C-alpha cells in the first residue's frame, strides 16, 4: 500500500453563523468569524488515496486524473465563491472547515471508484487545518 | 541604512466591481473576482522601514512597536472583514491589492513619524502580490 | 471523527547536555548541540484534537479556544526563554524535541477535558520534527 | 513511542516510460511526463523512525546520524542524477514517486537496525507527494 | 507606481555543459551539474510589472492576463522539458538560471506592450535564485 | 547585470541587552528579548551578488563557491552558538538582526573580490527580517 496525495487551492469566503440562534449567541460562539459580510481564505485541499502501484505504470493512480477530478468536482464549484450563498452542496450547513471537509469527502468518494480514498485535509490557513478520514 | 521588515496576516473577503459599469463589462473585466457574494484570501502584509541603527539599541526601530502599529492601524480594521462593505478607508475604492496597498501606505505613513517608510508589500496569495513604495 | 489542528510558534534556546556524563561523552553524543552557551530555534507546535462536530456549531472545538489554551499553558511559558534554565516543567529533563513534546502533551491533556487530544507535533526546524501521540 | 522525522533534499530528473508499450500508449498513460528527454524536480524526502527516548539522551535516535544515513545511502546516489539512467537500484523500475519511495524504504530498512522505520514520504513538488509505510 | 507580481511554476531538467571545453574542465567548472544525463528542478518564475492603477479598474494589469501570457509564452514551452534539448530559444546557450531569466525577459518584453516589465525572478530551488531587471 | 542569491541556514541564540543601561531600561527597551538566559532562532541568510554572466559559463558566479564562502566565513562560526558569548566578530555589539547583517557584510565583502556584493538579507523568523546593502 502506497499513499499518494494531490494538493489543490481555492479562494473563497464564508461566515460562521447559526440562523437558529440569537445574534448574541452567534457572536459569543463564533466571534469575528460571525461578521455579517463574511471574510475569506486561501484554502488548500490535500486529497490522499491509497493503493498498490501496478508494475506496468508504477502509479497508484494518475495524479493528473486525481487533480482533474478534484478540479471538476470541487475547485470549479467553490473557487472565488461564498460558501454560505453560492454552493448547493453546503445549503443548510455551517461552512466550518470540518463541515467542508466532510462534504468534499462525500462528493469525491463516488467519483474515485477505482481508488481507496484515505483522507481529505483542508487548510483554512497555515495555522488552522482539519482532516477527515471517513471514520 | 538598514531595512527592517515586519510581516502580519489577515483574512478578509472582497469583490472586484465597478458600480459605474454594466454587469457585462464587470464580468468581462474582473472575471470570477466579480462574483456578487465575493470571495476571500489569507492576506500577508510586509511593511519595510529603513534607518541607521543607533549604537545603544542596534535597532532601526523596535519590531514589536512596528508590529503594534500595523496591528492597531490595519489588522484590527480589516481582519475577518469584507473590504467592500466594512472598511471606512476603502469607501468608493475598488479593493484590488494595488488600492489596498496604497491605502495602507497612506494610513501608516503618518503613524511612523520617526521611521522612514520604504515599502508595503501585500500578498493576496503566494502567487499574486503587489508592492507600493510611495513613488 | 474529524481532526482539527492549530499551529503556534515560539522562539527559544536550549542545550543538549547530560550532567551525569563527562564533557567528552556529552560532546561525542550531542555534538554541536552541546555548546555550553546553548543555541536556539523558531519552534512550531501543532496540536491536533479529534471529535464529531455537533450540528449547531459545525466545530470539533473552537480553534480560538484551542489557541488560547496552547498560548496560556505553553507559549507564555517557553517563548523567548532558555529550556534548560527558565522552565519549571522541564527541570531535570534533557530538552530534546522528544522530551519537550511529551511534556507539552502532559500539560495540555488535563486542560482539554472536553476534547480528545490526538497528537503534538513539534518542529525544531523545517527539517527536524517529532510527534507524540500519547502512546 | 515518539516519532522523529528528518527531511532531506535532492534535485533529479526522470521520465515515466514503459519500454514494453507503444509510444502511443506511453503518451496516453504518462502524458507530458513521458517527454523523451525527461524533466526534473526538487525532491524532498522525509524519513520517520519511532521509539521510546531513553532517559540519558532524550533522543529516539540522533537526528544527525539519521541524516548521515539518508545522505550516504540515498542523497549521494540520486542527487543531480537521472533516475532512469544513473541509478543502479532503480534499474528496470519506472521511477514514479511511488516506486522511488518503496526503493528508498528497502535501502534504509537494513541500515537502521536499532530504530523502527515508520514512514518514507517523498515530495515530487509541493502539490504531489507519496508515502510508504512498509505495509 | 505600483508593482504587481505573478508567480508560475514548471518542472524541467537541464545540464550545465560547455561543448567547447574538455570533459575535465566541464567537471571542474560545473561539478555535479555537469552529469551527462542531466538533473532537474521545480522552477518558480516571478514576473513583476509596474504601473499606475487606473481609477476604473484599480489594477496595474489584470493578473489573470499576465498569468496567461507567462503560461502561453514560457510555461507551455518549458514545463516537463529538458532545457538543453527541447527548447528552441535556448539553443546554443548554457541553461543556467541566469541565462534562462534573460531569455524569459526577451520573450516576455514584446508580449507585454502595455505594461512596464520590471523584473524576472527565477528560483531553481528555495536556496538558489536569480533576478534579471533588463539592466 | 544579473543578480544571484544563495540562501543558507543556521540556528543560534542571542540576548538583546545594553550593559551600559539599568536592568529596568533594558527590559523597557528590549522586552522579552532581554531574557537573561537568552532565546534563539532558526536564522536564514540570503546573500546576493551581481554581475554579467560570461558566455562560456553562463554564471555570474558559481553558486557552489558562493555557498562555500558563506559556510566557511559565517555559518561555521555562528551555527549552534550564542551570539553574545561565542562570536569574536560580535564582541561589544548588541546582536540584533541589523548588527548581525552589517557584520556579515563586512566579513563577506573582502572574501568575494571577483563579485559585486549587493545585499545581505537576514531572517530572524518568517515574520521578522532585515536587509543591508552596504549603503
């Protein structure tokens, strides 16, 4: 088993806000991340798949194809967008990095039928990041 | 003359949009940066000042004080904000990195009376950045 | 289960030295890290906690609170200090990155009662780092 | 158990090519990585070993010695070389990052008899990397 | 005057070799960079242009267009190639970073008629880089 | 004229302290950088030289030779040392990054007789750095 990872980038904005809560409770819980007009990040996403590289290619999976799947299924939909308003698959979900990573996993899993998806790592900034492993 | 630089960070969102133009011209000019709900970045700002370090301190300027000025005058105002809606000093200005760097220069210049402000460098992403030197 | 990580920074000095050994054995074992006046690093610490993000916040834990705990319990005590002389909780311990990571785990574990501490990763430099997972 | 990691660097070129295949199938499979004259990378290799740091050294293993082993066994042989033509231990193997990581593991494993080799991570670029854990 | 910079990446191989010299003089001069089968790098190119951002766009130049020009004129031609064998515009030139930066300047200069080209910075690795400013 | 830069690294400790001042004035001026036992950094030094690359080498200067000079004249003397106690050429000087950069310039200048020394850039951390250009 070898693990291969492809990193992609996108720039987006979001607001942490629970519409079922009062303004005061939102501010107390989410602090400056609750700013009504939102704020943004240069996100980095690392997708790891695992497998046994066959002798005739030496590749677990073509990293170019992995990159194409991530671009088509994720980056095209979220790059230069607002996570709270522009993204169908995040409707009704608070767009924390945790929830975004889970949503990305659920999208990519069926699009990679021949590979074993191991991990989605999402960097909101160099100092804040999350990982989801489908557990 | 020695140049000293302090780097600070903030996360913010913006939209490139000229309200005097048609929607079509805005999209043609600004592309996906014109998304109505905006998008965002992890910005990095590098402020460089120059001077001759005096013998008794060996410092052009206390980097902690430079950091405090940048934080109080810039970061506190723009971090976790939307450049088009939340920032007094950017009212009526298209918040490109170019215009943001010029605005930051104009704010910091009078707040650093004992130092020679040399450059403001603003990174929108690791691949896109601008520099303004007051010229 | 989602894993969230917060990275913090501190600058400190240390000396690798076993007082029970001869000078010769110390130099043979620790090389230039045994320099009597010490040397230093810009350390980076990554603290990972895991959990299931509840629906009403979407957060395993507030990263701001995790940052505050790391700052209060670790960074405030070690930043701009000498690991061999200034740190109560490292008394009698050779301040290798391994021992520092274990000490940081033991400090943070009881301060994060509502989270599951998964890993402490400590970078001495971009090329040298250690990880402790409480195993 | 503490995990310690040492990162080293080398610059090399390679070509992804299966000599048993037609030119067309090679291009279809490997794309621009099949360029006959090859292309290159600044590779980064991270070697992780695990252990219980003994009280008298506080070190799982001397990172300087780990670095020396990696340098002597790997870096000296692959730095500023062409993976397809210059490397004995890669003869008959397509030099993908996957196969290189496995080959490096097989070389290092017997050279680290007193440590527990945990992982070889190989970065072809900041966006493409693989990991092999001997599984 | 504001300076804007766009960074792009390519992976390529090269060999430092003067065909007018003996093998011995080549090895003495270029060391391991003279390896007959070449070696490679992940190159980074930073292109800086300067100008006064007009009020209606706030942009010295559309960074997307600058990126497109660099991609079409440079990256498409050098990515995943061997500098000594595959590149028309480097024929007869030793492909040092210095000569590559000058060649890139000469290609880009006429393709950016409405901008003032200020600098080409070329990173062969994080530790080795050159800059050409047309002087 | 092409500018070439070589980056090197060292780890060291220092204390900002003026022995002619009271303890109170030292703490007021240098803050936590005045900690009696010192603190440390992973320093990065970038040395830039300029010149016209001759046709037969294509190199302003052999970067390997530049690296060797920096290593022999600077890194060997300061790596894993305490700037206040272990360094002859810093005796009587407060080892701020400014003063260290000037000292490094004065050492390297006569050791590079065939090159034009342009700049010494010294990073104390990714967020704090200085540059000296011999002006």
